[in-house]
């Protein structure tokens, strides 16, 4: 697959994710990396920025921001390594927000079309799995004053991140169950979710 084909597959995947999430009537996902890139950026402890595929927020009582990583894979591919990076970034972003007293309780969602790491599936959102991912990517910790990463990773933040993670596996056929944008608008007039 060429780079252009891969990018187009990714773009189509992001638009499908947007439609899927908004059709739940619990989320509004107005920004994608393709049309509002800066609104999909978050800053990590090391000062670098991470761009997510989509960003938006929950409707109703929750009102938390949500940042989504979409993987339109047809095989497990390199998802395991990418998922470790996703967890390390979620930790770093959350730790930075807490450190700067700016924590908005951002939630993070991984959406894929193909499961991966099946031998670890039940642990993929556990706090200790997050800690392992951060230790594989200590660069996300920023300046740690020559301390070993094991001493810097905060298990309480790992636990907070664990409670803020979502995992969704989609299939092509699920698209048949998704409300159209017109149906979502109609449903929202009846549901009257706060923020919609």
C-alpha cells in the first residue's frame, strides 16, 4: 500500500469513527487532525506535542474532553508498539496537566478495526500496564534529573489515566448500526443533552 493510500484509509477511518461516536448521542467530536489539527494537539511533560486523530467532548453531565487515536488496521500490524506509545503519551499529558494545576480530566480513546496483543487483552488499560508502557518510553517523562525512570513514574497518575481510557473495536458491518447525521440531529432534539 502506498503512503497516499495509507493516508486515505486513515482519513476514511477517522470520519467513520467520528460518525460512530457522534451516533451514540453521548459525544460531540467536532475536530479532526485533518481539518482542525491544532485543536487535536496536547502537550507532554517533555514539551513535545502529540496530535490525536479526533478531539471533542462528552455531552450531558460528564462534559470531559476526549482525544481519540484511530487505527484502521486490517491486521494487528504494529499496533502493540503504537499502543505503548499511546499509553505513555496519555500518562505524560495527564502528568503535565496535574503538575501545572490544569487537569481537565481528559479521557483518551483507542479505536481499532483489528484486535491486538490478545494474550494481554484484559490488561491493556490496567495501571500497571500503563506504567510498563511509560518505562518503555522514558523520553515522555521530560527532564528527570538523572533519576531512574522507575522512581519518577507516579503510580497514582497511572491509576488516574487507567480510569480515563477507552478501547473500542469496530468492524465494517457496524456501520449498518450507526445513525446518520440527520438521525442524530433528530435524536438530540428529544434527548436534550447538556452541551449539544
